[in-house]
């Protein structure tokens, strides 16, 4: 259903591709022998890469500090290093591939996987976990950078992190004999079609856990197949992770571990006349090595004199440093010394968020495999309608035999795979798209496929809708609980900033971090800018999402940014409820009075105040014990125009309870 509608401009190349081939997706490892220095600063939307300023994110997302660690949308860093990053919605997983290394991080989880091995994101603080903000995945900078072989230097004064990757060591070219040993990373692929016929081609391993690059046409129409390594190890359980039919690219995966992966080079640096080595399986002759040069650079292709025959499609084209710079994809039978390879850099953006069998892949791309799962009918938004919210709920009919649904959303009206902006697998027949995906004035296409344990059915008909919001009301700014904090009570009060013109607000709470409609725990309308949860709503140890939208007498504005928090109730006395000043209050007197609610059974309270927003011990200004529920700061303790953090703990004669959440304020100039 996700049709590819772009056409290759050069007819001779089209003819060549139809006559042979196989092409890839990949993760571009940093070019060996180079050094990349990336500098990013908390609160700034740009970074520098070797001195050149670049936006971190088109939405203006900035690095932030959470739990004392710097987070940012890591895609810009990974791509600056010629790596690949992919999002899998079903698993809430980010996969980073750099050379032969595979790094997997999961939203809300403190354990990552490095080349298949579990590893703590931060051994000193289990609260340091990836999270989503504004539709962007925020990852801990130090953990990712160091796992990818870099170093991180932190400047606390400027809140800047300097990431250094690679070295300036000069590379030594390998011999053809040495490169030929890389046949262990090149695989033979054989597939079977529904009519009983078959075909074969090549591929190469790009990660130790079994990701393999090949050409789309090698697996096009296949219902089963096998992947054979150079040592004759054979895999028959093949999953398709992503593809680009138009670009003749595909990524498949086998259930391997510790597999020999290739190093990926930079095809943009390939020079005409540069020597290359091709490894593939022409005519089924597994892992044949041939040599040549880069004879020309053409739009979308590297032309080479290395022989490329049928079956070599999807094979690897190495430079003399032993790095893959292209995917051998086509050869001209009647033209000696005329072959083509797709540049390795072409595959950087290929999404790998699918996990389909070959039969499921063929069912979705060509419809040649019949599925027993019916096609859902789309209900809302109805076709050609205009919605007035950036966070609409999509709904479709239930399918009796379905246990899951694949939701797909693309920009524009084409419904092509390269227009996709969001996809997710859900178990119910509705889904609320999170904030930050849709934009006012945009036009979008959506579709749904139903599935069960036997596979996926066909896609529904495409449905097109547009977005036009009233735009009269602003979006509330969440104040407390802040993003990714730990809430120490089952009855917290939520605060947000007032929106001019608003007369009412909808407070929304959901379980987990998806922000989807089916995760809803509570939704209530209030007229003020705070909401206190009743008892028995939250569970100790649970993770939740909250959000607020503002309304007036006639309409509602957009939802704010999803805020995530985890509940961890300390043992002993409950924590006090902070009263005044309110969160993020400004213009406070330097001898202000702080108040909190009494705790039943408490005989004393510790009032703590620190400079800045870190809440760390070294920022402490005051730490005093009082018997009442208020404290007035003495003269000379606070500076004018400065930001401070305060919190309170309740105690008895024999011990202390837990601390409240940090609350911030700013003194008058």
C-alpha cells in the first residue's frame, strides 16, 4: 500500500536495474582516520561539528539537564558521525548503528543493549532513562557518545559538552588479499516465490546482531528464503526491517549474535580512479572477489570497472581501506567493465521500524500473498475532512480475527513510504497521535492494517485529512511535576501556567509514556491552574504521562507537551505538600516566607534551599530544622535576581520521611 512513485531519471540506469541487482540500507560508520569534534550547549538549538554550526533539530529542540545528565535528540550527533539511527514504535526503541556496533535504548528503561549485551544507562542513577518530549526522543549524551567510542568533556560554567570521536591516525591501504578476507561478512541470499520459482543474490552484514543490507529486488515477491554465511551457517528465519522500493534498498535481519560486520565508509569521498574490490555471489557462485576502479560518479550511483554479474546484487564494494562504500547493484552484460553500485551514504535515512516475515513483506508491497485478516475501515477523521486539533484521535473498525493494528501516517496526499512521519502498533482500534507530529495547516494521509499471530493483512484505503486549528488560545506550560521527575506521593498537585483568554482547562493523565488515548487514567475539567489527584489513582512504582489544554467558552486550544513522571513513595512519614511560593514564582522578596501543609504525626520539618536548579548538595544555601509549617529566610542569604530550589522533609523524634519534589523560584532584581 505504501506505493513508491518516484522515477529514476536516467533510462539506461533503469534498464540496468531491471536486468540485475540488489541494494542496501546501512549505518555509516565514521570514516577511519578522521577526528570529529561536536560541541553542544544546554538550552541552545544548534551545535558545532568541527567548528561548523548546525541545527540539532528542525523543531528547535535543545539539550536539557535531567537527573544531572545532559539529554538531547541524538540523531544530529549520530548522523554527523555518518551513523544510522532508527525508531521502532512498537518497542519504544531507538537503534543506533555505527560501523559494526549496535546500540539499543528503550524509552523509560534504565537498561540498554550494546551489541546485544544488556548495560546500565547510568549505574549510579537508575532514574536516568530515555524519554520523549515534543515528539522527539531524548537520549543521555554521555552514555551514547562513550558507547560509540567517543570522549565527553563537560564545562559546568558554560553548560557545554564537547564530544570527540576518532583520531588523526593516517590509514594504511590494505592489499586485495587482505580485503578478500572480508568475505566472512558477505552473505548469499536465496529466496522462493509463491509460484515455486526462486532467485538468489547477495548481501552484507552491518551489525553483529544480524542486520544485513541487500537490494529490494532480491526479496521482492519472496515468501520464504535463506541466508548463508561464508562458513555455511544458514538462517531461514528472515525478518524485513525496512525498504525503499524506488531506491532498490532493503534491510533484513537474521537471529544472529557476534556476527562479522563490515566497516562502512564515506561514499561521498570516493574518487574517480580509486581502486575498489567487489565481493558478491554472481550466478550463485558464493563470495566471488573481483577488482576494478571507480570509473565515474553518476547521480545516485558509483560506476565501476569491477565485474558485477547476476547474483552480485546486494554485494559489497570496498575501498582499499577495507570499508564498504557501495552496494553492487547492476552490471551491463554486453558492456565489459561497466558496473554500478549504490553509494553507501544513500541508505542513511532508511527507516527500520518494521519486523515482517518475507511473506508479510510481499503481502504489503505486492499483495501476492493472501492474508486471512480482513481490512479495517477507517472511521475518523473522515476522508477529506478538516480537524481542529493537533492531537486528534484516529478510529477504525474492529477486525474480528485481529489482535493488533498497524497505524500509518504520512505527510501530503501521496501515501508513499518516504512521506511517512509516524507509525505505531496498537492493540485497540483507536490511537491518539502525540503532540509535535501534526502542524497547523498541514495535509496528511493515514491508513491501518490489521494483524494477528499469523501475520498482517492488507492496508486499508488511504484517507486524507487536513488540520486547521482556531489558534486563538495558547498552550499551557507545565510547571510541576517537571519533566522526568520522581513524585514522592500518591496525591500530588499538578501546576501549569495560565493561558491568556482561557476560562477552563482539561487535565489529562495516562499510564505509561505513550500519551495515547487507550492509556488514559483520568481526564477532568477545571477552571484554575492546578489539579490535585484524589487517592487511589496512582500506584507506587508506576510511570505516568500528564498534559493540559486550555479552553474558552466556545473552543479548546492545543494540548501542551507531554510530561512524564514516576511514582516512588518513600517509607515512613508522608512528604509535605508545598504551598507557597508556587512553582516558578518570580519577583520574590529576599526575605520571603515559605509554607507547606502539615503532616500527620510530624513533630519537626527540615527546610532546604539551594542556589540554581540542580538541587545538589554543593548548591546548598540553607538547611534548617523547624517545628512549624513555615520558614522566613533571614536577610543576606538570597541574592537579587537569582534562581533557587527549595524542598521540605517531615520528621519525628526518631527519624525523617522523604523529601518533596524540588520547587524553583526567582528573587526580585
